[in-house]
C-alpha cells in the first residue's frame, strides 16, 4: 500500500500569480493501520516543503 500527497502552493507578486507543485508519500508492505496521523503528517510536511522550495527557487524563463 502507498499513500501519495500532492500540494500546490501559490504566490502572487506584483499581480503575477505563480504556482508550484510538491509531493510526498510512502508506504510498503503494510496494512492501512500503518498510516497513523503522525505518518500522514510527515508526508504532508514533505510535500508542503517541496512546493514552497520550488516556489522560492524556481524562476520562470523568458519567452523566446
């Protein structure tokens, strides 16, 4: 079993809206009982951190 989490972070600067995606998750040969609140929270935190990092570091390239 595997649980995947996808987060979309959005930022508006000077009227320009940017969105970036982050994901997290995990699992293995476990039953549903493995996914306790603390495990799910860890997956969510990883996804949020990735989305915010992408939003902070990724810069749009100029069009050609």
